[in-house]
């Protein structure tokens, strides 16, 4: 029988496998897709691990890229029994790029002294990394999970990343459903310590995200992240934050419940207020006032929606009574964060009443002019501006009750909008 090598190649580096292919496949036992013989796979894996451990200690390089693990993987623990595939407790470098884990992955207490790479890895079962340590402190990356797919829970509680942790474009909880309380399939970074950056850009969380008491010493990247379920970021402490677009803008996606704000989508209304509060506090700590204003804008919108979703009648009534003032603050000033919106509001009010006075000349006592004459429109604009600013020069007066009503409404609106200018300027320049 002729000798055939494994046909697997790494999609990133195009490096191939030099092991012999099995009789019934074009791949070796380690790269062969399911189904496969677990005892045969275990034997080949143990031989590789023992050879690497003896040859490369203490900076051992474990290359499991492209492997298809047919059962659960864990660091050796007595309570787990004998039905698992075992990893060493300490490693120099771990490469699991494009690896498929068909069972649960329980790597609690794993210590990787250099870096761990799980790029494009697929976790079909639970992925538990509690109390693991990923280094090095002086290196650019501690762990890379870019483009990885987690079908069930991904738990990183009390994990220490001594440098940057990259989860860009990863997908979590694919195919899972339910709320945070009833669905155990979630992502947890509770009490994790990241001494570098945490990159979650482009990540899609189909299930809940828990980042309570997480500490990030450098920047947290969330550009393009999509949170489809519960998001718990209480007391998450990041030194810096990057969301992408920072202005108070809203881009609609699909139906009413899905909105992209600052390129981030947070679908759960009950927890989005806390998420944007964390963003605002982080931006304020950085001294980025524009970004903090945008986050505060989204926080207020989420808070209003969250109150309306509460069950108690009194809370709903109080919220409904505050809707008019809330709408004024939101659309005219972005809750005190946008001078541009306020100036546009001024122009809209002045222009609207000027049009009314020009199109209905009988509302005012003044010389008769053709409706579409330039003089008529300039005079109406002049009178609207003096009314809006409450100057009241008296050279033009209302002709009847309807005119007095229009002037009173514009004067009231002008007084409120000019007062809001003081609010916006004070908020922006007296922090």
C-alpha cells in the first residue's frame, strides 16, 4: 500500500500536515472529520504531547491547529473521570486555530506563558476557561479568539490576560434562545483581568454577555458589536473605550426594536441603559465630551423605554407625563449634547411662524402687500424673529385673536429654546 500524507492545510498559512492519512480518509486521525475512533485519536494526541513536553520544556509549543477533537477536552482533574482528552496544565504556546471541539472544553486553571491562538476555532459544547492565565505581559497578544464560533456558553471568569485579548468577529451562543435567567448559554468575563486590550469588534452575541467587575487596563473595542440578548456590564472598568461613530446619530435596522447606535446594536431594552451608562462613564474618565454626550443620549432613550416596559402602573403614569418634556429635550438638544440641533430648532420655529404670517397677512396690522412679494416675506421673517426672541418692538401688532394666539405660542417656544441654549453651553463648557 502506498504512503499517503494528510491533505489538511492551514487556510491562513497554507502549511500542511505531514502525518500519514488513515486508510478510509484523506486526513490523519487528528485532522479527520467526525466520526472517528476516540481511542485511536487519544493515543496519537498523547504521543504528540509527551514528545513536545520532553523536547521543548519550559517553552513548549503545542500545535493543535485544524484538529477535530471527538470528545471533551480538559486539563487533568480527578473529578472529571476518564472519558476526556487531556491537555497539559502549563504550556508555552498553544495553537488551536481552525480547531473543532466536538465536546465540552474545560480548561480551568490553564496557564499559557506565551500566547494562545484559537482563530476560527469552533466550540460545539461548553467552553470553560475559569481561572486560566494567558501571557506574556510584554507581548502584543495574550489570546486570540478572532472569528471563533461558540455554540454554547463561553466562560472566562477570573481569567487573567496579561496582554491583549482579541475576540474580533467572534460569534457567541449561535442558535441559543431564551433570557439570561432561563438560558445558561451565555458569555461570561466576570471578574476577569485584562492587562492589555479586549477586542470585541464585530462580535455577535446571540446570548447573554456578563462583564460584571471586569477590569481592562487598556482599551475595550466594541465597534460593530451586536448584542442580541441580556448584557450585564455593571462595574466593568475599562481604561478606554472605542465604539466607532461617536455623534448622537441613529441608524435604523429592520424593525423598531433593532437600532445601531455608534455602530453598536443593543437589542435588549431592559439592560441597554446600563450598557450605555458604562460607556458614558468610561468616556468621561477619558475626557471625551462628545463621545460622553452621545452615550448619555442613548442612555436616556434606553431609560425611557425601560420605564415604559415596567409593570407598575404608577411608574408608567409618571413616565407618560414626562414624555412631552423628554421629547423636547431629545429632539432639540440631544439631551444637552448638541448645539447644532438647537440651532436647527430655532430656524424651524422662526421659519414656520414667518411662513404663517406671510401666507395669512390678515393676522397682523401692517401695510397691505402681495402675498408672494419679497417685502412681505422679509417683513414676516423680521416680525417672527423679534417675537421668538421676545423683544416685542411694537411696530407690528396682531390684528385679531388668532394672531395673538400665534404670537403667544411663538414667544413661549422662543423663551424655552433660548433657555435651552444656556443649558447646552453650560453643559459643554463647564464640565
